[in-house]
C-alpha cells in the first residue's frame, strides 16, 4: 500500500499460511500532511531609518502587534527553516529561532529583526520552508526607510 495524499485507509489484508487457513487482518490508518499556518502575511514597519535595527518581537516594543507565530494545527510535528536574506549593502535580517520543530497542536513565536542599508520604499519577501508542505510560507516586509541625509552651509565671503 502506498499513499501520496491525505486519506484514511481501511483495508483487509489476507495472510496466507502454509498448510493452514488464511488469516484476515484489518488495517486502519490515516495518512496526514503538515498543517502549518503563519499568522500574518505582512509586516509594515512604517517609517524607519537606514542602518538602524528594527525588532519585531512578541509582546515587546513598538511592533508587538505585528508579531510572528508559526501555528501547527496538525497531529504531526513539523520542521521549519527560515530562508536567509542577507544582502550586503541592502538588508540584513535574522529570525529567532531560525529553524526548529513545531510540536503537534502548538505554536512557535518568532522574533524577527531587520536592518536596511538603503533609503526609499522597502518591499521584501521573507520565506519559511516547512518540511513536507507543498509551498513555503512567507510574509512581506514593508517600510519607508530614510537614508543618510547630509546638509551643510558654506561661509560666503
């Protein structure tokens, strides 16, 4: 028996015994896939400053209402891993935990921080791979980043 989709199996197998009566065994089973959900599709940091680290953490700081959670609704543990997005001179990001296992019927809170090094509109996609999930989960980071501005006066003679 081979199952590649979620389904319930209720089969009878015949076990043939040499020089004896056959035995019939009922096989009951349920094939499951991970059922993991990311609690948000977007984090909007509003106005930020280039070179300043911004932290999105559960119940802490100015972005606490935009916290990240991976929720496992399934009956199986699910392994996850955030994809790195460290582009020199553009953006540096970090997830804590960056990978791990979500136990069945539970959630994992994720702390996310990012430092942008350019000014202007920020629109970045961050992805999380969950083992045996067909498509990755992810969210979009939006912000309006102020870059370095220098103003100077010259003395006129």
